[in-house]
């Protein structure tokens, strides 16, 4: 069981994980601050926010893998403002949906590393 967890959760590059974890923490703090202002942050929402923050890097991994598959090495030329707004919107969506998206990434990382270990 320990080996399985290590292959799934340890599958991302450490720098990649830390970078996206910082973004996840920022999103989690913004969410908590918004809920705290309205006095509606209960324990369950707080725990879900922590879980979403920890799973956010795996959610982004899935998103970037899917986008990379469809776009390949193509470059889209657009306004910087539009691109930044889209990027922030995607970050928020990945954070809120991390509980549902991240298991796909974790399963893939486990499969990938167990296959690499077998050969």
C-alpha cells in the first residue's frame, strides 16, 4: 500500500508540484477569506478546501496533459489580458474540481510508474 501511494503521489516532478501547490494555497486562502467574511466557513468546507489545495497540482497535471494532447505543439496567438483571465478562470476551475479531476491524474501516475518499474 505504501509503495502504491508513493508511486501515485510521488509521481510529479517536485518543482512542478511545489509551484502548483503555491497556486493552490493562494486559491484556498482567497476562498477561505471570502467565506470567512460572510461567516459561513464551516468545518466541512474548510476540510474540502484543504483537500482541494493538496490535490490541485494533480488536477492541473490532468488539465495540462489533456490540453497538450489536443493542442500538441501549436501556439495560440491572442491578447495577453484575455489569456491571463482565461488562465485564472482555469486555475479556479481546477481548484474547485480537484477532488474529481485529481484521481484521474493519480491513477495515471500510478499506472505510468508501475509500468516503468516493471520494465
